[in-house]
C-alpha cells in the first residue's frame, strides 16, 4: 500500500515523486500532440482525403469507361450482325441473279440452236431442190442426146423442149 511517506518522499534520498516533472512532461506531451495534429496529422489526413477522392474518381472513371466500352462492344456486335445479314442477302441475291442469267443464257442458247437448226433445214431443202433441178436438167439433156441418137435425126429446138418437158413431167409423176 502506498503511504503518504512515499508520495512526499523519504528524507533519506530514496525515491521522490516529482510532480513538477510529471506536470511538465504532461504539458509537453499535450503540446506535442497539438503540434502533431496541426503540422503532421492534419496534412496527413488531408493527403489521405485527397488520395481517397482521387481513388474514388478513378474508380468512377473506370466504371464509366467500362460501361462505355460495353456499349461500344454491343454496338459493334450489332453492326457485325447487320453486316453478316446484309452479306447473306447479297449472296442470296447474287445466287438468284446468277440463276436467272443462267436460265436466260440457256433459253437464248436453245433458241439460237433451234434457229440454226431451222436455218440448216431450210438450206438443206434449198440445196436439195437445186440438186434435183440440176439433176433434171442433166437427165433431160442426156435423154435428148440419147433420143437423138436413137432416132438419128436432128430435132428442132421446139421438138427438144417438148421432149424435155414431157420427160420432166414423167419423172415428176414417178417421184
């Protein structure tokens, strides 16, 4: 237990409780705390507050940037989807156009082939008629020649024409 002699001190030089030193140290500690608060703690808290605000602003900025990037990404996806759809439509239209052109070319080629075939038939018929006419003329000439040799007499031009026409009529009827 503490006795009053301890507080007032022992006369022989033992331990004294020096209240003046304690008060002085307590006042110095409070002054030190006040100075620290004013010159160290205040500016340090200001810097920390600024840092906190800066980080909050950066986080907000990052969120805004992230949302804008998300919007842009979605827009790009939509544009890509639209471009793919347009490309598909263009491909389908090109296929349809190609099919139409192919059909048109085929129809034109068939018509041209038929026209050439008909033209060839007409030409063949004309050539045939010309060959038959030439053959008739040769047969008529040969017939006249043979007839003149058989009869051994000279026929007049009128008689020759009459014989030729008669022979042609007979050849046409046999045909």
